[in-house]
């Protein structure tokens, strides 16, 4: 369910709740992303639409009403076995808690991802934090990680942005849930 909350305890710190976003969360998501370089900041409108139209495939983490984490994603129309993760943002106050991986696991545990057998994302070679997160996540899940240049600087990004590598994590078959 989109509004279901999952509460996460971490080392005697207040609880972090994971839930699907609501359109009212869009501006706070936009602010969080702006505080998490090197993530690309999109328009606030884009984040409102993500929180509204893609709530089932996005995760918001909050503690005491403060947005601490965000995962945006979608299932591509021509690849129902794939969840594409666009952004993972974690506020400075929540770094080191494993929140990124917890949000990714929570996303994969949703009914909408019942048939997902691979996770994809794009990462620039210089984004060490994202590489670390997804390599660690692949190991923890028992999945295989591969990457290849996908959106290249010259062919797709007008020379204005570093090449984005398509990272694919094939997930173990045992994690697939049966769908009635």
C-alpha cells in the first residue's frame, strides 16, 4: 500500500519511518535533493509529480517530520521485470545509518515490485557514494552487478554532463514473490 509505514530503529536514535510519498512531500524532497550533491536537482514540479504519480515506486524516509531520505524510481513500461532507481538521497543527519540500502529493500518489498528481477540505475564514474551504495546493496542481496556506458557525454548529454553508466543488479530468483 502506498501509505504503509515501515519504522526503522538505529542505535538508540529516534525512529526513521519509511513510506510512500504524497504530493505534499514534493517540495521537501526537492529541498533534500538540493542538499545532496552531486545529485542533479530537477524542478520542484518534477518532484511533486514523482511523489504523486510514482508514489508506489518511490520511498520517503522521515524522522519527527523531517525528510531524511528519498528514493525515486519507476518500472519502465517495456520492462515489467525491472525497477529503475533514478535517485537516492540521504540527508547529512542520517548518513552512516544504512538508510539508502533500507529504502531500496523497502522498495523491493512492495507488491508493485513482486515480479522485479533486476534493479537498474545510472551513475557517473565520479559518484563514489552511489557506486559504494549499489555495490554493497548487490552484495547484500546476493545479486550480480554490471555496468556499461549508457547516456554518453557527447551522444546524449551535449557535452554538458558526465557519461551516465547503466548499472544493472540481477536479483536472486528466490526474492521474487508469488503474485496471485
